């Protein structure tokens, strides 16, 4: 019991991966959560050694025991998409709240899964039921759900400003260019020919134009097929910088003011008074930092997040807090709040 709040029991599945470790790092400082178990795909000591030891409170469990997981208040599922697609319905038989970090339940349209993810969706009914957990736009729904599909990392950086401007009625056009760059941790821990150090170091490339899985997710949420998304691989470990080129009814000042009005009081979204943010302003925090500039007849919005925090485990914990009626910033305290003049 901390400050009169009983500790909630939370297990992490996929704890030896990048997002799972990040979840453990954050949950280790969460005053109202007890990590009851950590699980990965493989068994034995290899997983234990790889799991972020500083955050562990309990021994590593070798294999998933679905019945034992039922004693938890929630499970954070940090597994690959296809594994999550199968695990979610099994977990829901005993666990009251599942927060899935994969894309397995993000898209409403089951027909998109064979096309973009290479598998038939095993539980299309749950695509109707799940809550899409972009926290700032989903608080009411989050309080009444058992399944949260946490948004993609690039998608979070794009949707936060885009949905705010759409809701403010400021966009004159749904044609948006989203030019996005991510650190290599966005691809998970398994190195590929493109993501290993020798390929990434001192290099920079675009990839997945017209085929990246985050494009249908952005388009579905923004309800427009005219968002053109180009991801790039940055030679850094963590962080996303997304540059949005859009058309708005007003200049940079009015767009900035609209964003500021929408996110006033939000603990994790900051709008800069002037200038554009750098990735370092968001790295390791749950912040999304926004900056606005004019460019001819377009507005440029730059949005920075940490892909492993606001783009994954941080947002999942923010959703967990809302869903379990805990203080929303618990375990995610915004460090910048203490810095004068940094909003
Ligand atoms: N990386 C990011 O920035 C990011 C952002 C948002 C969302 N996501 C999504 O979050 C999920 C995890 O991403 P990640 O980057 O952390 O991946 P990762 O580094 O590749 O880790 C994957 C984790 O899942 C475990 N796993 C694999 N197959 C499993 C199975 N069948 N059952 C249970 N656990 C299994 C792995 O265990 P072993 O170690 O034993 O193999 C490992 O712990 C993915 O769906 C990814 O798309 C990632």
C-alpha cells in the first residue's frame, strides 16, 4: 500500500526484448505496481541474464503459465505481432486487463493483417472490442476495457499533433506528408542486415515507402488515405523525430496556439514557444515535444518522442494507470516539470 493505494499486480510478457526491458525499467520506479513475473519466449538462464536485472523483483519465469497469470490485475504484452494475436484471447480468459504493445489488435479491419502482417487474424471480434490506446484521446474508453492496443511508435508521434489539429478544425486538407525518422531500437533486438551496427553507423536511409505497416494504422485513425508516410532509420539507439507537412487555416502562430490549447494540462505533451524540438528532448521520457514553423503555404510540425517510452512501454503504463484508476503519471514522472520555463 503506497499513499493509501493498494499495489496492483502486473506481469510483463516479452520481458527480454527492448520494450519489455523498458517496461521493467519504468515499473521498477512505479509506486503502485508490483511486478509479479517476467516472461519471454525462450526458457532458462539465457532469458534471465538478458532481462534488465536492475528492475527485477521476482525470479524470471521460464515459460508462460496462463493460469498463474490470472492472479494479476494486468499483463503488459511485449511480444511479436503474431504471437500476441494468439496470446491475447488466451490471456483474456483469466487476466482482467491486457495491454498489448504489438500491432495485433491495432487495426479494426481484419483483412489488413494478411496483407501487412502476413497472418490471418485469429480473433477478429476483439478488433471491435479493443480500445486504441493513444492515451490523450482515449481516457474515457480506457476506463472501461479489458484490452488495450497500444499505438505504434511512429504512429504516436504523428497522430498526437494531427488529431489535435483535426479536432480543432484547423486542417484545410487531409493530404499530409509524414517524414519520420527512428532510432534502431524501433526494430527490436534481433539484428538484421539493415539494422546491425555496421549497416547503421555513419549511414542514414529511407525504407518501407508505401509498404510500412504504420501507414495503414495512421490512415485508419486519421480517416484519410492521403497521409504519405516515409520512415527513415537513424544511426541512434532510441528516439523518433517526425516532420509533418500540412495545410492549415492559419499561420504557424495559430497552429501552435491550437496545439497549446489542446494539450494544456497534459503531463506528457509539450508545445515549444519557438523553434523546433530535437530527439534528445524526448529521449528516455514519456514526453511528446512539438514545434511549429511556416513554410510557404504549408505548416511544418515537428514531433519528437522516445519510441521505447511514449512510443511503447511508457504509453502502455500511462494506459495502465488510467485503466486501473491510478495517478496517470505514476512511474512516468515528467522530469521537465521541475525545470523553470520548460513546458
Ligand atoms: N521497439 C519499439 O520501439 C516498439 C515500439 C512500439 C511497439 N513495439 C512492438 O512491441 C513488441 C515488442 O517489441 P520489441 O522491440 O521489444 O521486440 P524484441 O526486442 O524483438 O523482443 C520480443 C520479445 O518477445 C518475446 N517473444 C517472442 N516470441 C514470443 C512468444 N511466442 N511468446 C511470448 N514471448 C515471445 C521475446 O522473447 P525471447 O527473448 O525469449 O526471444 C522477447 O522478449 C512488438 O510487437 C513490436 O512491434 C515495439
